[in-house]
């Protein structure tokens, strides 16, 4: 396969290593764990779970993927606890892609000392 075509497959047409598509997302902090889905397209991230919507953006910077994601509660059932203790947070993340997996690390702007980790697993286009 020519080098040019290999690069086009590795990076999407916006230059990001995060392939467009639907991802399962599993995340954790010292306060607990959570999961959901997120869709990556055209530099935008959209997703959520049973309690929260995830809205953000992503871009490539060298070998890393930079992302910024905000949460917003859409289900006020008290059974859905916020991972950071508050309904609305903004995460700043750095990640690396390897095949269908993307590993992210970062923190919430509202709680800068609390580490956040997430693994995205691509499940479809």
C-alpha cells in the first residue's frame, strides 16, 4: 500500500487520528466509574449515557488527540450520580489512538486535581 494511502487511512480527512464513528466509552476517576457512547465526526464529539449528555470537540496535535468535553444532565433521577459530584463539568483530555482503541487522560476544569481516564472502543461508522 502506498505511504500516502496508508496515511489517509490512519488519519481522517480532518487530520485527526481519531477515526469518525461511534465509540463505547468507559471512564473512571478516584470517585468511581462510568460508561456511555460517543460519536466522533468532523472534529465534534456527541454522546451520553442514561443520565448525562457529552458534548465536545477534538483535534490532532502531533501524535496526540486533544479533546474538550462538557457534560450536561438530562435525567434528574437521583439514581444517576455525577462522577465529579456536579452535573456540569468540562474535561480537557489528551489521548492516543491504536487501531479501534483510544486512551484519554485529563482532568475537569472544575476539579483540576482529580485525574480522569477514559478508553474509547470503536463500535461502528
